[in-house]
C-alpha cells in the first residue's frame, strides 16, 4: 500500500464558538477554569446565549492537528462524524478546503453536529463546554481501512475515548495500522479523560500506542503522582516514543534511548491557548513523517504551538511552512 498521507486522524468533529470572558463570568456560571466539561444540548444553548460575541470556526482536537499539518505542507486525512445539518456542512467544507480528506457520511436523524463553547479569559486560558452530539456516533464502521493503511501515522484523539463505540474504532484502526507497519499515535487530550479512563488508557498505551502526546497535568494524572520526573520515568517504560508539553517550560521528548528537552518558542503575548497541544502534535508528526531528527520535530512542534496561542482560534493563521523556513527549521 503506497503512503498517501503523512497523518490520518480520528477524532471528534466539532465546531468551536470562541469568545472572550472574565474570571467573574467563569465563576458565575460554575465553570472550571482551564478545563473541558461535557454538557448536553440544553446546557450548550443556555451558555451560548450568555457568552460575549465571538467567532465560530471548525475545530475538534484531531481536526485542528490535521489543519496544522496541512499548513506545514503535509498531507492529511480526517475521520469523524458530523450531522446532516448546517454546522456539519461547514465542518466538512473547512476540512476539504485545507486539502484534507474527509469522506465520512453525515449522520441523518440523530443528534446535531458537535459544538464547543470556549470562553477565553484575559490570561489566555480557555474554558471549554462541549456538546458532543453527532461526534460520539462514530463507530468502527466509519474507520476507512484504505486511509489507515495508506497513512504513515494514525493519530487518535483521547477525547473520543469516552464513547465505547469509538474505543472499538480505535482498536480496529490500531490493528489495521500495525498490520500495515504504520505507527499509532495517541493524545491524552485532557486530565478529565485520564481520570475517567485511566486503566483502559494504560492498557491501550502499553499494547497499541507507538507515540504518545500529553501535557504535564495529564501524564502526572495518568500515573497518580505529583512528581513530573516519576511520571516521565513510568511513561518511558511503556511507550516507544512520547512528547510531553510543559507550557512555558517547553517540552520533553522521550524515546528508549534518550530524553530530550525542547525550549518553548517565545511569544510576545499569549492571547488564547486553545489548540496549543493540537498544533504541537501537528508540528511533531509532520517532522516525524518526513524523517526529521527528534530535536527538530520538537522545534517544529513548539513553533506551531507558539503561533496558535498568539491569536484567537485553534488553527494557524499564517503558513507554518513559511514560518518554519524563516526560522531555518
């Protein structure tokens, strides 16, 4: 099977609504600042009515990563579920407009397309309330065998781990990928995902995952410790390759043979941290799929993360390919 894609991703297909908010607004609405919580359709609509004017953009963690990959000049595919409604059409159009393959049939007669209400406080922290809608209807039947077998890296979004049907889809994708000699990558997505599914995640990581993405809070939660080095040592025993982000402290890349530290790219002002981890993964996997050394993969990742936190929205606003070239990356 020829390699047609650098990365094929499976994740929640979500439209983001992003708006500025005060700390008082976060507290008054009982939100956990900086975290992601799941809401139902009624709660989502109620919060939307209270939010400040903002912007709507196609999102979803893994879909954002594919958008970043495309900005680097990479070839990506995305698998996820939208409804046969207006927002579903917007999402599909946006993915195809960036040059990514997105061919899953829309859901008819079920929940609406997923939407995430993202309130961004002046310090750049994003607080997300997500209605998963049609996205959780993704099943193993939606996994495109030909796409998985034609991708150098198959990237799985941890947020989707909440749905039992999606976990079966992950298992199918992993079996197909490894059967074709492809790499399986997983992002832990959020500490709440880890807390809810720690045992299942550890089993999946140990048995199926070749490359793991996590941030400091997620990896310490995974191993139930406050000590970052203890968590990293435990992780290193379980995966071939991992990249752990630490905000302004940069990131740590772990492989069987080494532990590398990559500095964070300087940012004049942090505007919105939405999508930082997604774009980090995009840069890292673009570099890895093109055979770049791990240190350079980390630099590309940090560059992409820095670009996205300098503006509102979870996807790049400039060409990451041009930005990397200007830095000699």
